[in-house]
C-alpha cells in the first residue's frame, strides 16, 4: 500500500487519509451532529405548532416554512461551495453558526407565522453554510480512497442527531407544551456548534490543494475534459445538466429531498389525523431519520466496495415503495415499518450521491460542484413543500404521498439509465498527474 500524499502548509504538516486526520475528522462529525440537531428541533413540533397555535389549516400555507427553508438552503449551498474555495472552509462554517444563533429564540417568541417563516430562512442559510462545509472538509481530509465511508459518517451523524432531537422534542412537547421547552435544545446546539467551530476546527483547503497535485486520471479517459480549473458557470452546467453522473446525482438528490420535505411537513399531520398522540408522532418522526442516519454507517462504506450507481437506483426504488406503504397504511405499526424502509432507502442514496460527486469532480472545483449538487438537492425541500401542499389541498394528503412516490420511482429509473459507475480504482499503470496545484 502506498503512503498517503503529504505536504506542508504554513508550517503545518498535511496528509490525506482518515487515520491521519482522525482528530479533526471526529470533531467535524460532532459539529455536523449539532447541525443536524438544529434541524431536528423542528421535525415533530413545527407542523403541529402551525395548526394548534397559529390556526394554519391549508396544507400549502402550513408547508410554507419548509418552502422558505428549502429555497434559502439551496441557494446558500451554491454560494457555500464558491466561498469555501475563495475564503477557506472554516470562515464559512463559523459564519453559518452565527446565523443559527437567533433561530431557536425566534421560534420560542414568534408572535405570528411570518416569524416562523423568517426563522426558517435563517435556518436554511445556516444549514447551507454549515452542512455543506462539513461535507467539503471531510472530503478534503480523507482523500479519494475512503470517500464513501467519510460521507456515510458525516451524514449518519447529522441525521442521527435529527432523529434523536425529533424524538426528544416530541416527548418534551407532550409533557410541557409545544413552546418554549422543545426549542431549548436548539439554543444549546447553537452555542456548542459555534464554540467548537471557532476554537477547534482547522482549515482544510490545503488538503484539497495537495490532492490536486497528485490527482490521477482515469484509465478509460472518461473525465479528461473535466481536468483542472473550470469557471463557476462551467461547474454549474456540468453538475446540473451535461455530465451524466453529476447531473443524474443532482436530479436524484432533488427528488430525495422532495420526499423528505413531504415527510417533514405532512406526515405529522397525517398521523395526528389518525388520532396518534404527540409522543407517538415523535417516535415516527424520529424513526425515519434514525434508520437513515445509522444506515449510512454501512452504505457509505459499501459504496466504496460495490460502487455507487446501483445503490442509488435501488435506494430510490425502496423509498418509493415505502411511501406507497405510508399511503396505504392506517396504523402505527405499519407506519413504523414504512418509516424504517424509507430510512433504509434514503441511507442507500444520501452518502453515495455525495461520494459520486467527489469521484467525478476535480479537486480544483470539487467544493463548487458539491455546492451546485446541494443547490439542486435541497431545492427539493422547496419543490416538495409546494407540490405536496398543492396536491394535498386539491386531492388530500394521501394523493400527495402517492404523487411523490411515483416521482421517486421515476428518479431511480433515470439513475439506472443515465448514470455510469463513478467509483473508479485507478489502473496501477496509470501515472499521469493532473491538476494545477
């Protein structure tokens, strides 16, 4: 086995690899868990808060907070990638936590639904800056060999925290009411995240530059036209539409978060309409991201061994089946089974899509490619909120679930037909070095 590339930057020794960067990688896992916790504080409580305290009855209006969140996060994802290349990863991460600080306070004190929407705009900006940056920093640290495992650990930490916080806030809300107690967790998460990011996290841009100097071309020549520096416009076009694997991943990411937006905004209302108490709704709201989070510990590493494409396609189809089961079921037990299946399907997709972006994108513009991918992926929250709300208002909640299930199945078919396998093990005889340093 060859040793990891190494260099020195500003007096600091730099190496690529998970073991070589274990301390910083672990710290970033903890930071991303806190990022997930900021999102999890809303999963159980906010849809019920809209109905019970603010009298929001139309589904489209009730999902407006997810629409605001999705648009803000999607746009910020794009700029997070560009800014992290220009200013460094750490400043973007710290800025994201500064934006997060007022969010739980606004949720506690909001006198109107408009305040909730504004708080979710800030939450979306914060999530775009913090989550995108932790993704890029972990990719920087580990290098190409363990990329799937790195993304599995990153996303597992984030969504396990979403699940635990959703479960905790459900039980807190059942005991102490929908406000203010559930959002005290968010205050603690914001303080810890800002402190750790400011005092403990180190810049990783030098690791990306080091990888670029030793970037090895694929023996099949597939990515020859993507080597070296691309303009922001070229990165956007390649990632969104032109490059088959990047664009397939982008559409799959959008549809994946489209069904997550549905789960976030309408599932608590669907379950409440069946007479489930808030505590049991919290269990269902937590079960899906819990399986999603834990499953990524396995699926991210598996994608390093088995490849990316068919894990993604199969995961999309499993999610579609789980959504169909939710539409058909009418009891806690079957909804729990469906939530487990939905989480498993999402775990197959989520870290694998990020790893595939890292496989194809050159280190010189990888952060921007991740930003563009996450622009499309988290735009799915907005599309899902709008689509689910309109269909639910016109035809009912079950029709909205069926619609999203069909779109998810179609997305898996696009991956199967258009995407190629991106996990490439360089040929031992290939020695060409690509990059501009």
